[in-house]
C-alpha cells in the first residue's frame, strides 16, 4: 500500500517518466539478481545484521562495520520516510499540521516496537486484506480505463526516456526495499532453505504486483495525464467512486483505512530490521553495549534497545524536515527514500563482491551460478544502477543544485564512519575486533519465541 499510494505517484509525478510499470518490473528483476549472492552467503552465516555478516565473511572486518553502519542509515531512512507519508495522509483526512500526525505515528510505532508477538499479528492482519483490496482496485482500473482502451506504450523501453530516469531508478529500488530483509531473520528461521525460498517468493510477487498496480493507476488516470496529475503526493482513490458505484466507493474507503494501517505496519517492519542491526552491532562492541538490551517475559529476546534508537532517529529526522518547512511527501518521503535506495544499492553491490570472495575460499555446496555467475552479474547491475542514479539526481532538486550531492554524501559518510570505527576497535580492542561479524552463539538469538524453540 505504501508503494501504491506514495511511491507510484512520486515516480510518475516527480520524474515525468511514463514507463513506471516497466521500471518497477526491471527494478525488481535487478534486485532479484543482486539478492542471489547476498542470500547465498547470508543463509550460511545466519546473522541478524546480514549485510554486516556477509561483508565480514567476504571483504573483511572494516568493510563489515561500514556495511553495518550503512545498514542503519538505509533502514532508518526508509522508516523515517514513511513518517512523511503518514503525516500527509492523516492531515489530509483529519486536518491539522502534518508533523503532529507524523509524531503521533512515531509514538505508536515506538510503543509497539518491542512487542514481537503483536508485530507478527499486525503484519498478517493488515497485509492480507491490503493485497486483496489493491488487487480489486487494479481490476477496477484496468476494466474501466480513462481513455476507453488499454495502452501498451507503458511497457515500451521508449517510455523510460527522459531526464528523470535516475530518479525512476532510485525510487524503483526504494519500492523494492523490504525484499532484502528476510536474511535479517535468519537467526530465528527454522532452516537455511527457508530464507532463500521466502526471498525468491517475495521478489517475484512484489515485482509483478508493483508493476501491474502502476499500470492500473496509469490507465485509470490516463497515460497522457498521469505524470502531470500524480504530483508527488498521495494518490487519491477518488477515481474508484467515479467508475463503479457503489463497489468503487467501498474499495476507496477500505483502501484509505488500510493505507493508514499499512503505514504503521511498514514502520514496524523496517524498525524490526533496524533494531536487529543495532542489537548485532552492540553485541559485537561496535555500538555501546547497552543498546544490545532485549526484552523479558513474553517478549524475551526482542531487541528493545534498537527500538529506542529507531524512535529517536525518526524523531530527529522528523524535526529537521519540519523545521526547514519541507513538504511531507515531495520532501521527506522522497528524499529519504532516495537516500535509502542509493544506500541499498551500495550494500547489495558490496555483498555480491563479498560473495565472490567467500565462495572462492569455500566453494563446496553451491553451484557455479550462485558462486560466480550471479555475483558477477550483481556487481555489474549494482554498479550500473548506482552510476545512472547518482548522475541523474538533479531531477530531484533541480539542475545545478549543490543539494544533489547530499544523497551519495550521506552514504559515503556512513561508510567512512564504519571503517573508522573498525580501525579504532582494531587498535583498542584486538580481541573484540577479531570477533566482529562472526556467526553468533545460538543462545543469543533475538526473538527466540518466533523460531518456536520455546527457550
């Protein structure tokens, strides 16, 4: 729902490119390629901070800590970006300043963040009806196109032409954020194969669903009008009430309610991943040891220290964007999504380099395509996507603006901070440095109740 109501309108409106369905399909395919080597190593390492562990196994400890810090930036940024969408949605529905509604969302998410059992139930309760309603919306849109006929032009490579192609690439990868998080729960998974199967299923389903939904939106509004009418804002569901009454009005109402629920659930989901990175880095001494604090009782093992950091980071980012008077969607949502997407590309490209090195030393148990073929292709795909994205980011802030370097700059700073921290640990705590990124003791696994071990 976040991609449907926030990501797809931003893709159309801010880039001016009509080939969004094709872009989302290609982005999901590229992410699928990039995930093969990463998941292949991650499922063997079984770590709550998989990028950190994968880079430790293949590229060394400084690269591992850099990946861990950049992972915090990526998942913190995408979680905070949703605050902008939350503020805009709730303010449009109920009135009032958007930062107030965003802050209220953050407080609710922070309160639920350490309650692992509630998180699992919320994900199930919200996601199943959301998929069903969006599928119905897609059917309504496709059966009642605005121009009286469906258009195949949105699937043509020519539809991707335009100065906003870099922004399309960035936001396309941002839409795929979440497909990479399955290995973060590998410590709690019942087996290694579960991680690979869950990741593959998520990529195939999300890629097809996002692309078809973007196509349905375009034909519902009209391909010639979608880039002008979508803006960067939240997509209204008003076209439904104009097409099929009363079914359209019912779908519009359900979609609006589920959008609000999906915003909270998405923040919880990314917060869970962020909290696991905090927990893992604190457990290894990269972050203060107190942040490795976990819950007790029925929430035994839930990484509550990371939940606190997630809430504080989200609050700081919300304060900054509110003080500078940024638009909640065109500003906060889009900017932080692009930063997260660029960071994810860096992480996935590095993970594929790590996979090449890892399997060169330990080739047993993996076919050539997994050991060499896909990781090599992943490095090429990730590097190309990074170059295209960064070189075309002027469409985000306007040609000639120095702010365009803020996006890659944040990622570079995160990497440098991570490398610097690793070098410091090597000189001050050699024993702890030697343990960085190692597969953890199974009795320190977070959220043990999720694995069904009952310990």
